[in-house]
C-alpha cells in the first residue's frame, strides 16, 4: 500500500516516535491475519458453487461482510498512521484496502476457490509487508532527524566577492510622436 509506505517514509525523515505507529501497523496486520483465516475457512469448505461472475457468490455474503467489517476497522488504523505522519502527510489518501475483499469479479474461466486462493496469497503478502513496515518504524529513533537538521552544515570555503560591474549607460529610446486625437463626432441635428 503506497499510503502506508509514504507515511512511514515521512515519519523516518521527521524522526517521529514509531512505537504508536508500529502498534497501529500491527493492528492492521492482525486484521489482515483474521481476513486470511476467513479466506482459509472458505478454502477448507467451499460449499455450493456460485455464478461465473462474482467471487461473493462463491464465498457467501456472511464471509464477504466479515471481510468488509475488517476492512473498515483497518481503514481507521490507516488513518491513524497517516495522522501520525503529521502535516507532511496531509496529501496522502487511501489508495487500496489493506484487506482483500470478496467483491471482485471472476476472470474468464476462474472458479471461486481459485479466486480465493489468489486472494489469500495477496492477503498474506500484504500482512508480511505491514509487519516489515512496523519493524521499519520501530527502528526510527525519536528526534534523530531533528538533531541532524539542527547541526550546522560544514562551512564551504568562502568565495571572493565578484568585482562589481558598473551599470551600463541607458540608451535613449527614440521618441515617438504623440498620437493625434481625433475630434469627437457630433450627432446630426434633427429637424
């Protein structure tokens, strides 16, 4: 998810305290683990086949609703991570859900279990990425960026001031004759 990657990068540059953000990322990953269990539950007992168009018809409305509820919970945590990044992250918007939902369509010839297997793989990859981001945020030392920014930069060798140039004489512009004003026309007299 780009929004979380960008927020973490902003916090690393700022030297923000990462403990709270790491906890939020772990909460998102925990929601992702729950979503993975839902997908695995479907794969262990797929039930009756659905239509050829939607994943939800295979997975069932109850599982789809559980995944959606987890997505809403995770979205709150994503917003908390973005808010922790401060004013630098005000431009960040949620680009995708950290929870793989069951509202997608099936590809041509794909079955529900095949789509669920792909969704489970995407969810597990997302969970791994979230945990890596949490570790990355934990490694940020509070105030590290602020200290580096407050240190004066190494002084560059002083340059000799360049010799001042004398201003060039202004060229006199050729004067144009003033435009002649035409007299205003009078309205014709009525008889």
